[in-house]
């Protein structure tokens, strides 16, 4: 059911954006289609766990709408990202030896961005909302599934994998380039609590956390080619 709602939401957003940037009279609007690909650095900001950011990648397609009579342009696009990050744990509750437990997260992200022109089309500041549907957390090494998360007596590494899968982010960044080639750096921050679903799991954590809270953050550095 959740997947169907997300698909409907994506279709609605694409239709709304398409109508909102339809060409008005007496303006020569230039539209373009582009592909984007690059690297990411991902983390979840939380007081519940000791985390360490990890690397990943993104790829996708972007539709651009150049408005010559405005101080900004707009774009909307759909991209896929695969990210990783680490949480500190230990092999058992009785041990004090700490190890890093690595998780992976896949996500589909739909963004609608405004691009303020600083130097025409050569340099822009980018800002806008982003909708995200992501997988649950996946352990990179299944042998660590029974590791105990640091700060807790009974919370296992596998217990925190069913995170919230629909999230809303804010994006800010900059794009620079000439012609059809641009470099884009963006920072995405999650406005929603990505650990909220854990609060419904009735986990016997044996620690001092009354509530799980976390906001994802992702840096991306990508090359965009428009046609």
C-alpha cells in the first residue's frame, strides 16, 4: 500500500511541475533533459547511536526549464542513490570491544529545485524540496546481525533495520559549468524522523532511550550533462 501511495505521489508531483512550468505567451522558454551521476557521503544525525558517515553513489535524470526573463531557472528530476554508514556496536552485551557495524540504504528521490542565477547560467545557487522513498537498512555483513548497539544492553544490530521508508528532505547546493556540462554539489537534510518506525516496534532496548530520532544528511558531488 505504501509503495502505491508513493507512486501516485510521484506521478502527481511530475504532473504538477509540468503544468507549473508550461510555456506562457511571448516568452521563449528553453527546456532540456539531462543525466546526472556522482558520489555521495551519507550519515544519520542522531543522539541515539554513535554513527560514522559512509560513501555511496547517485544517478538519474533531470528536466531543466530555462526562464530567460527571470533571475532563476527550475528543474525537477528523479534519481537513485545507494549509500552506506556505520554504527558502533560490540559482539555481545558482556564484551567491551567496539566494532563498526556497516549498513546500506537504497533510495529513490524526486526533487524540484530553484536555481538562482549568480553568473547567468554559468553559476547558480540551488534550493528546493525533495521526496524520498528508501529501503529499510541492510546489514553489509550478516554475521553482525546479533551485535549489540553501543549505549544499549539488548538492542541488536538487526533490530534497527526497519526504518521509516517515506521521507521528506530539503536540498541546498550550487551548480557551475559551461554549455551542456555542469558540476553540481548539494547537501540534503531530512526534515522527517527516519527512525520513527522504530518507535512502533516495542523494542526491549535495555538502555536509556525513550524515543528514537534521526535525520539523514547526504552530500553529493555529481556531473550533469544536458541535451
